[in-house]
């Protein structure tokens, strides 16, 4: 994979980890975080929800920030989480955070998106009990498709929003300048919000940048990217490092 030079756009901490993993595979990268994680202040509603954690048939965590912030609340109010309660994550990286905490966690073996999680047999088993209830830990406005699908199946869904994503304030032209100075030949985004931030920051330069291979985490985000005019969209079928590396191996490196 030597020859790829990628722009990484995740929050700063995640960019750093991804860049290190790519470097081990001789993939060069430059980081320009397009989303910053801002934890939400704890509210009485958050506290009440966590104190009733044991009434949920399943707890679903949709991102690494949601896992870290959610576990802080659990740690504060539950000396020991409810025994045997099934937890689920959208991807392996998020699941690993929960697993390290000692929780019983399941995530999809293939893909790390809402569709893949909805197909996990363990989730169907957890929701097969009478009057199933699910708690979703997420950021503001995340994973609406997942929540609405569960509700359409008769599941009571409660949502605990723990953070918001903010766009850093970069000077005009920053994105194109980084791409040109670093001679980058691919762009990586990990969410629909990240894609929207990329398009907004690109501004008039989007006419040039949309020609670069754009690596996205799911069919939904791939469709969004094509609607925005991206010409070389690569669906990694997952937001994790393993999925990205697999997509890089299968995608021809652009000729400079």
C-alpha cells in the first residue's frame, strides 16, 4: 500500500491512533480534524436514566466518545453494572472500550454500521422478551435510522445524548492547502457529519477535491458523497482501521 497519502479527518485523538496504524502499513497520512468532541454537561435526565440502567433489555453504544463518556456515568452511579445485561456496539473499536471495562459486549462481525448491528442475532435474542427496552448512548442527533427501526419493531427506545460534534474554525483555503503541500491522493471520512464538514470546508475547492478517492464508512454515507458530486467514492463497509486498510488494498492508487 506504499503510495497512498491520505487526509485523515476524525477527531484529533482518533486521527493520531489511525495515523500510527497506517504508518505501520507504510501508508502516509496528514491529519485535519473536521469534528471536535464536546461533552455535554450532566443533566438530571442523564442521571435518572443511568440510575435505571438495569431496566433495559439492551444497551447500544454507537461511537467511541459515547463509550468513554457513558462509562464515566456508569462508573459514577453503578459500583457494579447490572449482571448479565447485554451491551452492543456498532463497531469493534467501540466494543473494545466497553469490553475492557468488563461488560458483556457484542458487535457485528462484518461491517460497523446500523444495518449490520440490526442483523446481529444476539440483539434479536435480547429483544425477544416481552416489552423490550433499549438504551442508546450517542452524540446529538446520531443513528436516527437505528432508533427508528427498533421503534418500528415495537421496541421502546430511550436515547442518552452525551456529546456534540463541533466543526473547528479553520481559515479559508486550509483544506486545499494541506492536500497540496502534503501531496495527498485520498480523503478519509468516518461519518455523515464528517462528510458535511469536509464539503463545507472545501468550499470552491470542492471542484478539485471531489476528484480524489473518498473513503467512507457505509453505503449511506457513500450515497451522500455521490449526491455531493464526489467522483471516486470507496465504501469501506466499516469505520475501523481494518476496514480502511482492506479498502486501500483493493483500490488502485491514483497516478500522480
